[in-house]
């Protein structure tokens, strides 16, 4: 997709709304963010900056501009995760996974999915 900008935490909050809702106006995004998003003008300014950075696209055909995420969720997660693994875990994905499981409980369903993925990795299917 060609988007190179890394979203800030505030921008990531807006992207999450757009990923969940799909194309939305600033008002809709602001309402979805609730009290955590600050004022309406803050949301508007952030979304304008995000458009300049290429994180969102703005459709100006209607009076209320509609924004859509240009950076896909999987791409954003991958970028942020790569940086986290490198900066915090010395490049070790295993250290990240072990720490995550030590810190937060995984449901039985999640553990089954993790085991299935490990089996695939061991079997060379990935």
C-alpha cells in the first residue's frame, strides 16, 4: 500500500475506529472515541494531519468529508510489532510471546490457536 508513516498512539486510536466502522466523518470518529479523544477540533486536526501523512484518505465530495483508513490494520500491526520486537525484545519474537503469555492470561481457545500455529511452524507449513 506504500504508506510509510508510523501512526502515533492518538492516530492509532482513530485508525482503530476507521477499521471497525469503515469510512466515517470526523464527527462519527469523534463520537466513537468518546472522552478519550479530546475535543472535536483535536480529532479534526489529527485526521487532517493523518491525511497529509498518508494514513487516511479524505473524500471531499460531500459537505461532511468522509475519511477512510489508507493504512491497513495488518500492516500497522506488523510495523509496530516489528519495532517492539527489535527495540524491547532484542529481535526475539519468542521473548515477546513468552512475556505476553506471562503478563496476560490466554483463553483456552487462544491457547489452542497458538498450538495450531506452532504445529504449522514446526511442520514447515509457514
